[in-house]
C-alpha cells in the first residue's frame, strides 16, 4: 500500500469512528465524548475510561488502546485486521467500547 492509500483509508476509518459516535449519542444514552486531534481520536465514557485510536503513518497501521489492552491494525485490502490475528477493527472497537460503556454499542465502517 502506498502512503497515499494508507492516508485515505486511515482517514476514512477515523471519520467512520466520529460518525458512529454521533449516531450512538443520538440513539442511546451512552454519551461518548470524542475528541480528535490530528490523527488521534480519544473516546471518553461516562465512567471516565478512555479508548484512544491513533494513526501510525510510518508503519501504515492504526493503533487502538482500551482497557482490554493495546492493539495494532493493518489494512488487508478489505478491512483493518489485528496484526496478531485478534479480529477486525470495528468488531473489536464495538466490543471494547461496549465493555467500557456498560451497554451494547455498535461501530462500523
């Protein structure tokens, strides 16, 4: 993947996360505060726990830090997949955010 392809796909991922937060906040009482600074989004939940999503441009990866741990994702041509085989980014984000929010939340591309 070229740097430009990575940047386009990574920016689309960040936009999808932001839009999902807006939708979740409209459709539920989850009240997720999402702050974006450059290539990083911080999701803050009511209990003050956070999930941080950060672009790693030199590696062409997206990193996600949650209470469950830290995870690295690479685009496989279709989806962002965990580099250690632990699944797809949006499925994992949905699971970790649901755990931290204490209610089912759904993120998608």
